[in-house]
C-alpha cells in the first residue's frame, strides 16, 4: 500500500491480506493483497472511514473492519482481543466512552499501551476499574500523569499492589492531595521504606501522617 497512509492494522486469512488505515474524506481505508503483500488493491468499501482494526475469516471470504465510531459498540470480550498496538491510536473521546466492563476486560498489554492523555480520559471511575495486574504494568511516566482525583479513586488493594518504584514515581502533589488516609494506612512497610521519597514524606499532611502506623514510622 501507499507508504504515506497511516496504517493501523493488518490481518490474514485464507491467503488474503487486508491492511487498514486511518484516512481522510474520499480516501479508501482498506487494501487487499492475494500474493503475500507483493501487490495491493483498494477494497470496495465505503470511502472516508478511518479504520482502527481489521480481521479476516479463516477462509478469507469475510472481512470485518472497525472504525472509530464503532469502538464503543465492542463487547468486553471483543475489546480484549483487540491488538494492543491499536490502543494508542484511539482518540481520548473513544477511551472516555469505555464502560467499566470494557475497562476491566482490557489486557495488561493494552493498558501498558495507553498514552498519558488516554489514561486521563479514563477518569476516576476508569482508573478505579483497572485490575491490580494492570496497574503493575504502568510506567512512571503514566503514573505521574494521573490526576489527583484518579489517585484518590484507587482502592486500598490497588495502592498496596503498587511497586516501590511506582510509589517513588508519584509527584509530591499526587501524594499530598491525592492519597487518602485510608490509602496511606494501606501502604506496606516496604512501600514506605523503599518507595516513599524524602520529598514525598515531607509533603504528607498532618492527617496523612496520623494515618501511618508505628511500623510505617519506624521505616521512614
């Protein structure tokens, strides 16, 4: 296909290759190849649709392509099978439209691929819906981008599941304004000793300090 296209996905079935792209008005977003990708022909599909994902039946006779407007219609199971490389290409409005069931169904690879803006678009309820194994794959840059209300929305179990590196990555503002006293109390001794930085400890409010237990205090 044309190198200038913004390619989003590639699928194969029954000797047929289908490439999907994000395109502008009047352009074709699906291209077909029957010779292993040596040559390509535009598909007879509606023009001007920007496709995020495509799949082909084993026989190569049925093609299913997904564009942005279809994304919210995916079931949780269908969303979970979406190629992780497609996730970063989705618009923040599409991410914000996900319901709790869909967010819970996201794989760790999909969560890991979320951009900082997409994570913000999940909102407080969306972040709270993430599984502990999903939180475990979040990088420092992703965590530090979360809003304070998103930090506050995390359950005690979610907070306790964070690694010491993830705790250390939180900004002093996230710690002081985001962490609730219940979350502070849920911190493990190791998180306090090896994760909480000097700057973070200094930023704790009086109420947060009072939520620390004797083991927490001893480990500082």
